C-alpha cells in the first residue's frame, strides 16, 4: 500500500510511523491520560486496515483523520486533543510557505498526484514542469489572496471544484471557437509578424497550425477550428496549379483541356494531402507554453459550405483528414499508433447519412476511422437544429469548444448568428453526490442544501467573471487584436464581450447517478430515478437562467468532463460520509448525467436515455457507448451512427487502441493490481508494466488521453462494461 505525502510524492505506507506519532502525543499528556503500547499498536493496525479497504493510495491527512477518530472512539479525549494540537501547529508551520515542497517534488519527478493530473501531459518534460511550477504559484496566490474564504473552503472540501486555479492568477479564460476564416481571409499578426492572406491551400494549413499554437498558449482550455474555413483555399490552389499546368503543357504545344484538368486535380489532391498532413503532424508535435500539444478540435460539416464547389472541396479535405487519421502517426519505434489530437467531429446530415446520399462515402470512411482510431465523434445536425434555437426561432448546427463545451445561440448587431470568435469564461462544478448524501434521504433538506451550494457556485463563477473584467486586449494580442476572437485596438478592454451572451460562464455538475441513488435508492435507468434526475437537471437550469436574467451574463449548464477531479471528489465523499454502498464505495464518481460505467445497458437504450439529460445540458455534454474491437464490423458502427443521427445531439464510440513496445502486442493493454494494491497497466502478452514502453489511448472525458491517469480514473476505466 502506498501513502501520498503532503508534497504530492508517493512512499510506502508504514504502520510503525502511525504508532510513533501516537506515542509522541501520548508522551506529551499526563500519565493517567495515556494509553498502553498495545493499545497504540491496535489503533495503528485498525487504521492500516481501514486504509487497505479503500483500495488506493491514501494521503497523510486521511491517515491522521482516521487516527483522531480511533482515539476518540477509545475515549482518549485528552490524547486526541494533544494529537490534534500537534497537527495544527505543524499545519501553521507549513502554511508559511505552501509551494516550496510541491515545486521541489515536481522538479524531482516524484509528485504522484501531478504525474497523473492530466492524461496528455508528461510531467518529466521541462516545459510541463515549468507550467506546473507556475501553476503551483498561481494556486497558492488564488487560494490565499484572490478567492473568498468560503469558496476556497468549499473547493478544498470537495463541495465544489473551482477549475483551473493554476491559471486563475492571470487574466486568462477557458475555451475558444477560433475565427479561422477571419484570420486567413483578412490576415493576422503572429509574434509581431504580419501574416497576409495565403495564396495556396498548403500555406493556409501551415498558418492555421501556427494560429492554433498561439491560441493554445494564451488560454487554458480547448479550442476548435472548422475545415470549412480552409476550403476556399482549395480553389485558390486549383487556379494557381491550372495556370502552372497550362504554362508547362503550352510550352510543349499541348492544349487539351481534359488533360490539363486531370493533371491539375492530381496535383491538387497532392497539395491537399500535404496540407492536411501539415495540420496532423504539426498539432501532435507542437509544444505550447503549457507543456502539451494544443487541445484542438477539428470540425467537419458540409452544411457550412457556401456553394456546391466549396462543398466538394470541403469533402476532399474531410476525406483526406479521415484517411490520414485512420493511418495514425508513428511512435518512436516507427509503429503506427493513435494520437490524442486533433479531436475530430463529424456532422451527420442529410447529405451523408444514408447509403444513397451524395457524401455517404465519407460517413463510411468515418466509421472505419472510429473503429480503429476512436475518432471522429458525431454531431446530429437534425437533433442540434431542434436543440440550439436562437431568439429568432432559428436552429443552428455548430461545433463545441474542445471536448464538449457548447456556446449558446447568439445573434450579433447585424442580426446574423455568430459562433466563431466566441469563448467561455470559465467553469465551477458542483458535487451533486455531496448534496444527495447531506440530505440523508430528506427531499426538503436536499433542496435546502442544493440552494446553498448554488449560491457558493454562483459566487465562485462571479469571481471568474470579475477576474476577466478590465482585461486589456494587449494581454493576448492573437485573441483580442488579431482576429482569433475579435479585433480590438491596443489598450482596449475586453469587457463588452463578457456580457450579453457573447461568451458563457459554465456551471458544471458531476455525479447525478450517485446523487439520485443516495436520495431514493433508484438508478437513473429506473423510472423513479430518471424522473428525479431530470428534476434536478431542470432545477440547475432554473438557476443559470435566473443569474443570466439578473446580470446579463450568459450562465450555462455544463456536463463537466472530470478527469483527476473524479478521484478528488470520491476521496472527499469517503472522508465525509464513509463507505456508502452504491454511492461512495468506488474511487471515482460518474461524470455529469452519465449512466454508471458498471451498469449493464445496451448502446441504444443508453443513448435514448441520456439524450433526455443531454437536452438539459445546453452549456456542454457528450454521451458515449463502450464498444469492443469493431474493425471487422463496420456495419454495426454505421448502425450506431444512424441511431445517433436520429436520437441524440452529440455522441461517440469508445474503442481501444494500444501497443506494447516490448513485444509488439497491439491488442488491449490490461489494468491489474500490483502487490501494493495499486492499479497498473500491463501487457497481457509479455507482462510489461513499464508505461514508458507502451502506448495506451483511452477516451476518458470526451477526448483521448495517452499519458495515463490517476488511480480514481484508472479504476473507472477498469470497471467499464461494453454496451454493444
């Protein structure tokens, strides 16, 4: 069994240290208040047994809490007081400098919590360490100086989660829908250099990757671009290549128009291939200032094209994008593997969803790509047009900002819908499970606690908004001055874009499944559980609507993609409520409204049920089905895709894509327990457990992770059942 020290590093759990600590406190009290050595050993043994039952690494604080509880149960109140006093004095000493030890443990690569905080960051790399070091300073400043004490307390106790506090000290926001069209058509500026409108498709792709890197370095969330914004440059290249071919053949006395067109299209295809390859390889090899590849989503939607020629050119780009993603990228051993980014989203629409539709061949290619490489994910144009209605009563189809964060419909001053160039201000998530358990089965008390938690969430979200208020465009020129979001003058504030619905503030939620079960013992898959779950979702929306009406700020409900926080919330719940069967007896809680990963349910029933909840999560949500290897059953993949089109706005298929560098095994890398009870990844063929010598790709929060996960998320991955 392992112990997580206060600086985040991991060490072997040693019962004798518990005995020694109790003995020191024992020596500090009067003799008649002391307990015997055998009683000390018995307490230490019971604490060890309780820690072992958690089936995960425990923190020093958790161990000390258990010691206090045991001393009180023993009736050794004076001794318990001495022990608590000693803890308090040590905490005061540590509080004088809260960052030094954590930073030092980061540098030495022995901070286990940070190692598994982000599944797409390698904490041994200098740039990642630099980002984490800056993050520790930001967290410290945020905790001590920038946030109200009640918000900090609620965050530390796991009642809420104040996301991305490692970036809060700066005037930075969360996700973006990049206006690539404006930047390419009207030019931009990168690092003080003027970038004019490109004169070819390949150049446009190259510039796009530079924009992606710049944007990623000036915000901390996901960003999305649309391939539609690159499509006009295919025609520019076509015209340029046509002129070149005519000149070449003309010098040889050849004027055959069909031959000219044939050669032109062949060269154009090659240009498109190179341009798409540029985006794929640049994205996976770029390293932004936060130490990881840009968290980028690429949107593929034929319905965005302005005319038939542009649509045909867009289809060519989509086809090449899917083809290259199907192939994958090579790892250091030269083996084709699945990259984490870019995330791909493919829109299912009338033009591609049936076998007799013009672009069905793209859908078939998307299905093959999903079966092998886990992407693309799918948006149903039909369902989205019904769900995203603007104030004029018109429905819209558009991409999310990253893995699932959706903007709300917005009409600009010209009366036109606008999505690209907009952003999210930040997220605060409420732990619904804690509210459910705090109510002790009493619905009146539940709504009372619910109201209290909503107020603390609202206060925390206002802090996010206020932190951005007054920000000058100079803070991130690529975003605010050169077109990624808008084109403000130097020295101008971004304030007007923080109100009126242009940007959003996200109220996240987690653990609806466990919350409902804690309240009435029913699952979301049962009628009574579903009804209560939908009622809770509607209540959350009532709050965001009330705040929006009062402040002219677009608050929106967001199905949080918990990664490391699913483990944090679980540990906090276990500390507050103990092991409650079906609620806190695992080392993770369920993301947003999802059906629990252990629940036996088929893919179509799951998507049908979750569609009801997804409709009540307008600020962002994604559903998934867990599937086996589907590479030899593409018809089944297409069947699920058709069902998505008819029933749910946004969904994905979770497959596996692994490779062992030791033996060449390319099946599913397994999760097993080591001798200390810690979950580790192991090749079932050669028993390799060296994570540096295997490639594992899993979708965990709507996006693919490739750098491994904390024990809570790993446990969740291990528990998943198949839906197909």
